[in-house]
C-alpha cells in the first residue's frame, strides 16, 4: 500500500500565550515555516477572534497547514497535510515550536489516501501548477 | 480529560471523478454542507490544479473544513475540525458523501487539545466573534 498524502497533527501545549494570540506574528511564523519546508504557498488566510484565539490556514501546492489557537490555555492545534516528497513537514513543526515557545508537544503522523500499487509503480502526487483560483 | 476540539478525518474513495474535479461544484457543496452543520462561515478559498485536483478550505468560527482531491484516483481527503457543541460535523460528511457519490468512506474522529478539568467545570471554547481579518 502506498499513500497519496501524509498528515501530521501537532498539539502545541504550554505555549507563550501572547505569541499565539498575535495574528501578525502567527501568520509570519507560518509563512516562514512553510517556506523553510520547501512548500509552494498558494494562499493564506488568518483570523483573530475576540477576546482571544486565532484560526489560520496556508494552502500549499502540496496540501495545507492550519492552526487554531486557544491562548487562554496556552495551546495551539496545528495540522500539516502534505503530498509529494519534496517537502519536509517536520521543518514546519520545529520552526513553530521555537516560535510559539511551546514546552510540550505531541505529534501524530497519519497516512491519507492508501492505494495498492503494482510492483515498480508509484502513485502520482498532485501537480504543483494552479490552473485557476 | 476534556477536549477543546474534535476532528474528523474522512477518506472518500470511489467518488465521481468529474465531481471532485469541478472546483465550482466542490466549493458549493462545501458551503452548503457547512451551513447545514450550523457552522458559521468566516472565509473560503478553493483552487483547481492542472491537469486535475482541487484543494480548498472553509474557515469557520468553530475551526475549519478542508479538502484535497485526486480525481485520477477517485479519491478526496476531507478534514472537519470543530469546537463547541452547536455544530454537527457528521452532517458535513453525509452531505459530501452524497455530493461526491462516494461509494467507500473511512472516517476517524480525533480529540484535540486535551485538558484535565475540575469537577463541575468545563473548557471554554473559541468565541464566535471575529475581531479582525
């Protein structure tokens, strides 16, 4: 069996609450982390909630990276969904761990889209060209 | 232990490939499914890849719903990340199953952001008001 995608679900506990409540900071950190992973950024969209909390997504050619933060619990949930073999999703986790000053991380890696392939063949991953928005 | 969020990872296999390759159709289906679940839509962003495949996200006040489709494999990966108890995430799965004509689904529900709470207390979920974009 071979997988089309891999997805890392990261629980960032014991973060700096001010940092994960600062939408500009979080968006910049996400863009920088995504670039460092060699992903191709297609769009990004971050929102600040009142009185606190951030939701954000970076759509990449290789899938997506999302965040939901609860600064009141010093916690952020991050998903890193990737396909292909040119991107290193763990770079994103490591960059965000430093940025959020998280002292306690829990990660789980999932395989998405499992298919049986013939010997010598490979699954084709998503092409990187966006044809329309 | 109580969780801030719940996340349903859905594998839609054996879909109608034309439907999961039609970005307008997929976006409309996502918006309708999200409304039916009683979620509050904040933003949405869908992209079509060349020669095929779609990536899309709906950010909701209660977190997010995403899709990545591989029409060449009749497959779509959907994530439904929610918080609070006003939204029914399974409504989204059921609506999309019909829309994509998927004949084979695999779902997994995860809890995100686990915290110990005192007896009689509850975790506070994300407020629904967006203070800035």
